[in-house]
């Protein structure tokens, strides 16, 4: 049986922490930031963790780590 290939889009968007949680960067920070409120931009700063265990399992199989 051939080797499974990792999903290159998922590799760029998600990281697995040491505890095994899947971390991602929040969307909406690349352009038109002058129109967004400072409160919204501060909430988008930093990363976030996936809440769903099912999503976490599917992404870890895509990343294969």
C-alpha cells in the first residue's frame, strides 16, 4: 500500500502543540485593517485552539504528526 501524503494546505495553516492540541491563526488580518476596530484586531492577535475533538482528529491525520 502506498504512503499517505500530507495535506499541504493544512500544513501551512495548522500546528500541533506539545500537548497535542491543534493551533491555528485567526482569519481577517491581512488587508483592510484600517476599517476594523482596535478591539477586533486585538482579539485576532495571537493564535487559537480548535474546540472540536473531531476536527482535531481530522486535521492531525492531514498533517500526519
